């Protein structure tokens, strides 16, 4: 295939009905600028990442300069759920409920390796990634991520917020889990991701 | 327990002659618990409302982690408290059975994450007891430095969050600013701020870099200013004293029977510190005092921990002065990695490196329980070995777990806002409680 | 407000000031004097005494464990007033019984003792609770039950503490329990999400809370029969 795209992919079509008006784009800019620079985080801090989150919010790395001045511990008043730390299965319905209690517009940052993928806890007790339970916008890797890393993730989220368009009809719809499994990722995919090591007689094959 | 619906006819309007609501005052009885004064005649004598069941947590700013407290309240007074834990249970002990001893050190960071390097030291001491290894003198002093720095870090988080719970926000920022200095020191040493994995069985992950001791001395010189500042703001503050004195009292006998340890136990007047009574790392050769309280309430716990910060600085000063030269790691290639320069040039060292990394060091059959004085209390690691590279059982004796079990006893009869203060005074870390 | 007298540890201890142990031998170090005292008093119930890495381990008959530990707590010459830990060990060899381990400290005498009782695996795993002697045994025994399935007779409220109460996969720290659990990941998630956090109150809480209607039938029956747990 090579690095050059086929000729028909190099032109961009501007169908008249896809264009947004000037007012709409300015309004989008204003609304997104306001949202991105005043994200109120809901710190769902469980473990070590929560301490790094607290250090990021403290004076040396100061999250307040990014608009995250007010930590909102009530989900009803929060914009972004920052899941900092490992989430065991016992905590799974809690984080699901908190996510459902947050009103739109809302985003989620999965901070740390444990929240993103289960981290070093590949065992019976830990959810292997909170994106199976809630829809995640930004993943911040690290164990724990340095404050600069978390700030980078927050800036990435701000970029994502600024790129939203009101003409995109379904963007602020509540993403519903699959009704039969109550999960956001198909169960077969979840099982397949856990397959190389787990839940089979081959669990201790490599001793790990 | 009785329950009545509030459909009784009030014989008074609940207002006094000036139209202000009449209040039922609370006093402390001899045991230190808060009890209501008997209502003055004229009010309905057995006016008792329905008990309310409220739930605090597991997601809550003031529970210090994912703790859930179910409180039965009679008005504002707690009649009963039932804590629920397990929301951070991550199977540490199970996974320890599938990991080599040096690999488990990474897990000890995450378990009590405020005292990561202290946990590393504790685990390494336990493993070295199991292996029957004596570490070098330099390693001992470095581990003392690491433990005391860790104690300061943990107490600073406790102080900051305790202040926030009572309502004072600024000491939190001061405390975290000092913590950043310690983080920078630790990062220069082992490369990580919080999850340090600083020790290995038989030594440390790395020796301190040159110029590190100057940074430590600088910290020791400047830290007392912050302590004095916080002291000035809090210790004799009327609001602070009024909110913490007389709360959550545990008598010495109760404290011992409930298994409390650390500052919780010492505030109740029991002079038990693992560093003094069952010493390790030559702590008997350091000159420091252990603060012991006499009232067993939240204010005494605050004073005990505050004084421990000052004593930790004393120990750090002595350790910094006495740091001997010499190797950090023991000279046993079956247990500890050879220096990288040798491992890449000598065949024998390369083979040792390979075996230590792939198979892991193997201790003799046996078991050991080593306890250290963590900032929360008596932290113990119990390891059972069957001669293989992975332990049969790795048990963490969590001080916060046992300390938290006493919370139903401590909050009975107190007000709802006192529950938060008492919970904060226990200094819990859910990572350690739930493991 | 009462001021407490300071309780000094080691008040009854004789001998030198405590010091860091050095060059501890694997076996053959001197045993804790309590081991001899136990053997003198409870000769039949003491199965074995080991000293490994200078820690004294006393193997006792499970039926007599409560009585022995009660004596260790009450007797003036022993005064083991501090229960450090209650845990259990299951070995990789399937023939070896499960051991329940108690770690005790005597603060007046500055001593440490480990008591073990072996529970064979064929029979139900039951042993007496130490809750009436040490209040710290409450949560420690609950955790032991949660992780190993060992029932403690006489415990006021023996239910799971770290896993949720309707956890179906088993007892995690048993050796036949795989590291990653028995069910597939998606099934574990489904079961976890199906828990109703509010329905998991203790018996007393349930009489007050509105979750009564969501309780399983057997719990409602137990409540209506007036069952109370001692919390």
C-alpha cells in the first residue's frame, strides 16, 4: 500500500449541508472554551494515584490554573470524573452509579495504569480497566503518573472538549451500556483481552 | 433499640420565651463520652424521634479512601456505627504467592502508599530474616533514613487531610509543599516519587547519589520552620482544641485489647513503640523519644503525631551524621544482583544475574514475622517459605485495619461532625486495610 | 476529663534492654519461656514446639486453642495482652492441613509467641473464636473467614469483609482458587455490577433500613425470627 493515499482519498468534499454557519462555529468555540477551562473534577480517588492527584492539586503543580479549582465531590456538580487508582470489583457498581449521577456534559479520565487496564493487579479482585464499566475519554498511563503526566492528560481532554461540535448530534447523548451484559465493551472482547493469562487451566503456565 | 415515629403531640412549642429554639446541651461524662443533659421539666420527657440511618461513602471526600460508614443517628448523635471495608481489596496476598521475593517489593509500595519506602524496608527486613541474611552497616543507616523520611511523608499527609476534615485548608498546602521536597530527594535516589521499590533482599536498589546528603541536610534544616508554623496555627487554636478535645477516647486497657498500635495506642497512654521495644535496624543506638499521650482523645493523637515529626528529624540528623562508607548490598551473588559492570563483563556474574532475575533467590524452609513501626502502627509481614522462590503465604498485618475496627466503639455518643474528626485521627490508608 | 496513667511496656521484663537481633540462627535458638510453661500446664494439647529464626511456634490442638489462649491472656506470669494477628496458611502440598496462626505479644514481658492449630482439610474448617478474649479478633477473624472459609465458632458477626457478601467464586486465598478467579472476566464484571450496595447491611442495620424488601428470603426469615448479631 505504501505511504501515499490513493488519489480519491486526497480530495475533501464539502457538501453544502455539512457546513456549519459562522454563528454556530463561534458559538461552539465560546461554549467549548468555557467548558474546557472550567472543568470541575470529581476525584474518584482510591489509591496511590489519588495521592499524586492531591499533589497535582497542591501548590507545586497547581491544577487550579487549568480551571480545576473546585474539586466537586458531589457528582451532580462535576464535569469530569477522574478515576485515580485501582478499582476492585466491589467498587464497580459504585463508580457506575456515580457516573450515572453525573449530568451531561461529562467526561472521564482514567488516571494510572490500574484504572486504565487493571495495572499490575491481574487477579480475581480488580476490574481490568474501568472502560468496561464507564466510557473513558482520556487514559493517563503511569504508576502513578507524574503530576506533569496528569496535567498532560487534562490538557488532552481540554483539546478534545474544544474540538466538539454542536452539529454533531449525538455527542452529548448518554452512552448506554449493552442492556443484556450491562457492559460498555462486548463480553467476548473483554474475555479475549484477558485470555493470554487468565481464567483457564493455563493460568500458571508461565508462573505469572 | 427502640424506634418511634414522630407523631406525638408536642407539649411545648420548642421555643423559649424569646422565640428562640430550645437546645439540648451535651456535656462530657466521666468516661469522656458526650451525653445529653436530662431535658428540663416541661419538655416531653421521652420525646425520642425516629433513628435515622445514613450512609457515608464509599465515595466521600472525608473518608480517607473508599470507606463506607453506616451511622444510626438519633438527631445529630451517633447511636451506632457500622463500617464497611473491602472496596479497595486487590488481592495482594494472593498475588504474593505467585511472585518472587524481589518482585513482591513492588507490591509493598502500593499497599500503604503513604509509607511506600517504609513498607519496602519492612518487607526487606522480613525477607532477610527468612533468608538468614545480615545486611551491611551502610544499608542499615540508609534504611533508617528512608523509614524516617517515609514517616514524615505519611504524617504530613495525615496532617493535611486531618486539617481539611476539621476545616482548615492552608496547612494542607504547606504540608504538601514540604512533601514535594522529600519527593525530589527520593526521586534523586531511586527514581520514583511515590512507588519507590527502593529495597531489595540483601540491600537497596541503589546507593544514594553524590550530593544527596546535602539535600537531606537542607531539608532537616528547613523543615522545623514549617512545623513551627503549623504549630502556631493549630495547637492552641480555640477552634481546633474545641473540635478535638474529648473525642473518641480509648482507655489504655481498651486500646490494648482492641489491638490498636502506633500513635492511636500511644495517645491512650501505652508506651509501646516497636522501635523501642522490639528494635530493628539498630534503633536502640539512636537517641530519640517516643511521645505518649494521657487522654486518649483526638487532640492527643494530633499532639503525638506532631511530636513524632520532630523526633523523626532528630533521628534523621543522627543517621545523616553516622552514615558509614562501604557497600550497600551484601556480597552474596545467590541473593542479590551483582553490579552491572561486572554482570556485563564477567561470565560468572552474568550467570548469577540471570539466575537471580529468572528464578529468584530461594530461602530455606521456614517462616518469619517481622514488625516495624510504620506511621500507622505496628506493621508486620509474615512470610512462610517452602524452599521455593515464591512464598507459600505472604501475610500483611495491617495496622490501619485493626485500628479502624475500633471506630464503632469510639464514635458512639458523639455528633456527626465528630465522626469525621475521629475517623481522620485514626490515620487510615485503605490500601493497607483492604490489601 | 480523666487522665490515664502511662502504661510502660516491659514493666515485668527482666534482662537487658531490647536490642536489634543479630545473627539469628535458623533453628535451635532459645525458646520463649512461655513455651515451657504451656507444656507444663497443657501437656496433651501442645503438639509441638518449634523455634525458627528465634520465633517460638507452639502447635496446639484446635479444640483446646481457645482455652490455651485464654490462659495465656489471663495468667499473671504470661500476660499476653496484645493479639497482633489472626491468619491462616494453606500449603501447596494438598496433604498438609490448613494452619490457623495467632500472633501474640506480651507487652509487660516483651515477648512474642506464635500459636498454630492445624485443621485437616477433609473436615469442615471450624475453630473457636477469640472474640471474648480480644476485641481485635473481630475483624481479623472475619477476614480469615472471607479468605479461607474457616468458621469461627462464637464470633458475633461472621460475614465477609473484603469481598461482597454474595460473592460466589469461593474463598480467594485457598490454593485451589485460581489467581484470576473462577469465572471469566465479563462474568465477574456482571456479578459485580449486580450487587446492590445498599442491600448489604448487617442484621441490625436491616431492621431500620428500607432494604428489607430486597433481601434474600433466608435473611428475611432470620430477621423475623429475631436473630441479632452482636455489633
